[in-house]
């Protein structure tokens, strides 16, 4: 199997996994992976549960459409993150229920939207900046995402959902699922006094981070 075909099959497998586990719904969510100096990205209007390898779009590092069907209107978001994170090779964006719900709450810390409630959240996600609301596909969101992506592998788009980058698709999916799980815990504990990890505990876990 060629490298391109293998990358495409990995995207399809990841897409169906997200859909089957309820982390996407309908025709929402998008995935990208590096393929040399190009990016393979899910197309506009795609249902991740029925995606096929031949459906993928190809864009360049600046987000310009190169080949295949029209890319997701949020393809520029993926290109922006990967330009800022040269050690990352995959990006996943979803509207997963609990993360999207948290993104709608008032009073979140814009520098750390979900506190480090668990060790695995601290390791796989780290700090989670909240990106101010922009309509889906609004190119103006690229600037705040670019600033945040320099130091953070995941961000939360206000009233929208998470964007997660990783060294490969497997680690990116792991981080996304950890974020969604911790968002659910955060909502369950909302209104209760919590005991997040301390700064020292967080620093001790930093070396064990599993995403670039």
C-alpha cells in the first residue's frame, strides 16, 4: 500500500471511530493529516461515519485547495495549527457534546478553560485556551488560533468545540477523547467545590505529555 493510500485509510478509520463513538454527529467535524508538504483533509459537508478514502481533499500548507473535492470550510484552521506546530502531524476538530457544552459556559478562564481535574487531562491536553467566538468558517479565527497553537496542542472554540493536534492520529484521538471525558467531569462537578491538580503537580506531569 502506498504512503498516500495508507494515510487516507488512517483518516477514514479515525473518522468512523469518532462517529461510531458519538464524538461527532451528522455532517460535523473534520480531520487532517500531513502528507509530505500537503495536508489530507476531510471534505466539506462530509459525514465522518460514511467517509471513503477517495473523498479526501488535498490542500497545501497555506490552506489552498490543491486536489480532490472542496475541503471543509475549516480547512484553514487545520493548516494554521500545523504551521505553528511543526512536530504535529494531525488535527481533529469536533463538536463533541460535553466539550461544546463547556464552550458555551460563561465565566471560563480564557487561558485555561477546563481546570486540570485529572492527571491524564494534564498530560494529554495540558492548558486549554478558549478562543473567542467566530462564526464557523470565519477566517478571522486563524489569528487567535495561531497565537494559541504556538504553546498549546489543544484549544476550545467558544460556542463551537475543541481543536486538537498531535504527533499522529492515534495520539490526537486519545487527547480529544480525554478532553471530552474531562469536559463531562467538569460539567458533573459544575457548582461544586473542586480540587484541581496543583501547579507543582501539573509541572511534574509536563514531561509526560503525550501530544506535541
